[in-house]
C-alpha cells in the first residue's frame, strides 16, 4: 500500500516538476534571446505591435488574428526590444500551458506512462526551441491541445469554440476542422459543429467592414511559391526528425501504430461512455500527430500556397506526438521486458541520443551579423539626420528605428516613387524575400549615401536618399 502511494505521488510530482523546468528554461532563453529563428518571427511581432495604431493589422491574414490578438496585449510594453521580449515570454507561457494540458489529457485517456509527456515535450529539439519565439505555431498548439482537453472532460461546445481559432492562427489547420465537424454531427451536436466556424465568420465580417476584403478567399487564391520552391515526399519526414528528435519521432510512429491496431480490434471508439471517449481521444492523437506531417508534406510537395516547408510547421502537433510516443515507449518496454540488461542499455542509448540532439539544437536566438550591421546603419542615419523620413521594406529596419518607420513594409516603394516627403531615405536590405529588387528602388531619382559591406566584402545594406 505504501509503495503504491509513493508511486502515485511520483507520477504526480515528476510531471509538475518537469513542467516547471520547461517553463523556467523557456522563459530564461526568451530573455537571453535578441535574434530570431527566422525573420517571420520578427514580422509577426511587428504586426502585433502596430495593431493598436492600425486596426487593419488585427485582421491581417499574414499576421493571423489567432496570434495577433493575444500578442498585441503585450507587444507595446516599453521599447521595441522590450516589447519583443514580452511577446517571447507570452509564447513561452503558452507553450508551458500546452505541456500541462497535454499531460492532463494523456491522464484522461489513460495513456501508459502519461507522466512522461512533459519530459518528451521538453526533449523535442525544435519543438522546445520554438517555445521562446514569436511564431504562430505556439498558440496554434495551445488551441489544439486546449480543445482536445475540453473534449476529454466532456465539454464539446467549448472545445469547438477553441478549435475555431486554429485556422485563424495557422491557415492549413482548417483541414482538421472537417473531421471534427463530422464527429460533432455523429454525436448529434449540430451547435458544436456550427461553433467551429464562429471565429472565421467574425474575422471575415470584421475584415470586410474595414475594407480589407473577405479573408476566406485565401483558401481559393493560389500564391506564388517561387521563393520557397517545393519539396519531395520525404521532406517533412526529415523535418519531423528535426522538430521532435529522431528518437521521439520513431517512438511516435510506433505508438501511433499500436493505438491504431489496438483500438481497431477493440472497437470501443463507437461507444457513448468513458471507454469510448478514451478510445476516440487516442485515435484523435494519432490523427493529429501523423495527419499534420501528411498535410504539410502534401502542401509543400504541390506548393500552390507559398508554403516555406519549415520544420516548425509541425510544432502544433508536438503534444499529440508526445502522447503517441508514450504508447511507443510502452510497446518497446513490453517487447524487452524479459531482457533486463539489454533493455536498460537500449533505453540509456535512446535517452543519450535524444539529449544529445536537444543539446546540439537548443540555445538562445542571437542577432546575426547582417542584422547588426543594418542596425548600426539605422542608428547612424538617425544620428546624422534626426528629422529625416525613413522608409524600408525590411522588418529589421523597423525594429532598429525606435521612433518607427514612416511607412514600413510593402507600401515603402510606392511612397519612395512618389517622393512627396522631404528628406526621405530608403534603407535597402539585400536579404532574400525582403521586398523589391534594388533596380526598382533605384529607378526613382536617387542618390547613394553609403553602403554597408559584409564579411565577404559585398554590400548587403544600401542607404539611399530621394532627390
């Protein structure tokens, strides 16, 4: 009896300690970071920061309101750097809450070794590293796991309300609302099925009312994918191993196979009791974990909507992968239970590989040399011409120009061509994907003030003055 009580106490204490470690480590790395994982990180923050001044940013399809709305609450705290740090910390808190909900959901579905879910999520290299960014995948994972937990406790309609945020945070996740809607209809809950569309409807109405168009058209409007190209069918398999780690990805596949076979034989998923709910939650975890990999593979292979093919796109599925991996560990231990020393050596080896991959990947995001040079150029320009008007297509120019660019982003080139502002300077960033070619900027009457050269001796930042 005492041994059983101690075991139960350990199964409750260890996950809570792991979640606290996850939260503390993520917050510390968020504070230590002054760079980004990719430049989208910075762009999403700047959209959130400008949302208080420009209501159109709240409904911007690239910014995604499922991300922008919560981040806008903290994005304007202090200076640009302070606001950026506050947004990273908010994402860190969201990721930590996701870990807690994943553990509670795993317990609800009676996953073997559910206490290991927080440990597995902590050991996912890029899954954890994304927790202290300002990318959209983190809140998407929270909404996905939050809705699943509400299903686990029998709150279907509240779950539908939360799931409705998914396509407004990551557009491609609208694909998962289809099976959810069919499930709600199977349960004869028409209201829950309708609630899956409440946020999309509100988003479209708000966007239309302020003249931003009907945003649902994004699903039928192909986008140029020249910048990103396309990938092969194994592209996201490698990305999966990068995001979750080789060991956890393998355990996820083993666990998904075990769940599918076991629930297929038992056929409990059709029952309307607790056993049926647990079976459906297990199958849902398989569908979310494996389905997201398949979905991103198809989107990038037939790239008609400008998918970047990044491994971070799999982060919303990380909690479900951890749950499946618990079943994979159970299967592995059952397979080797009569081979004590061999099994122990195998577990030690797998743990070593997982920790080594994590250690090689996770570190604070540091400001790159190119971005630092651009920041120095902006600071010098503002010192020499404190009242000048600065325009640029680069998000880093907006970040370093503390007063704020007069017209940032895509409108910069139009203002530059019109030349209506006195003492106007264009900060041109040569980074790929950042705005128009230099020739288009130079087509207007222009004077070259200076260039900034990189380590290779080639100019990658141009300061231009409009004549």
